[in-house]
C-alpha cells in the first residue's frame, strides 16, 4: 500500500522533536512509536513493525523523544531515557500535535512502546484516555508506569520474548495491575530484542491485528 512520507518537527518545551510521518492511502488509524532506551526513529526493529502496520492501512509516526542536545547528554549520563514522566509528556505533546494536524486529525491514535518507551506510553495513555485508544508494548517495561497502570483505559497488548525472563516477570505483574482489556503474548524462543528468525515478524503481526481491531474496528488476517 502506497504511503505518503512527511518529515515533521513537533515543538515541545524548548525543543523540536524530529520525526517521520507516513500516511497510506485510506488510512483509518495512526500509531505513534515510543522508542526504548538508547534508540531513535531510525530503529530498524520499529521501522519494520511500522511497515507492516502501513500495509494494513495504518499511518505511523516514528519520532525522537529527545532533542539532539538531549541525546548527547543522555549518551553520557543515561538519565533522560529513564525519565518516564518527561517522555510521557513528550508523547502527549506529539499526540496533541497529530490531533491538530490536517492529515491526521480524524485518525484514532494508538501508541507502540518498546523497552522503557512502553512505560511512557502507558503513563501517557492514563493521562489522556480521550486521545489514546490502544497500546502495544514490545519487550517493554510497563512497570515503569507505576500506579498509573490502574488508570489506563486503552486496550493493551503486552508482547514479550519467552527467553526474556526478567522482563516477562515484570509484564506478568503489570498485566495484573491493568484494569483495562489486556493480553500478554509470549513469543516462543525469543529474547529481549526479538532477533531470532521470525520473532520480529510475530511481533509485527500481533501489533497489526491489535491496532486494526481497536483503532479501525476491523479484523486483520
């Protein structure tokens, strides 16, 4: 499915967040990606998932939640990548911007969070339930959303590798705290980064089906 690609700069605080917005023809939903610690909008794993979503008629936005200056600071200290409230605020600023943007204003919004980005996505979903309609976590840290998990109303899919033991345990505990519709999917044989053959494709298909159902109200093969 052909997609129109637009480079965007989303103003937040005193920074500009660089991103890539792709809108396929006839898009009926949009997914904003929240990258994990040390990652960026150029993450090959998230770009792969985004491509699968676009083929299913979903627009995607991959943005850097830190400015270039903040990225340099974080590469030295590692502190900002774990500032979950700040990252959640950045996601919400991007969500508000997309809601006002002419090409995406009518599209229901979902959040796809990886690693620490999942905690930020769920905290954002708890803060603005009228904006966030679905959440998917890939190898995520939903526990970092803390007590906000109890206030998430968006249907949430947690995807974890079978061999990612520590993160699997954290996701099982987070799933018990979520009061909304929640499903935990364990990818057989997969480790934290889903680098095993076929593992990332399983993630992409699970995310595609979840967002197709909860954003566009349709089942996807």
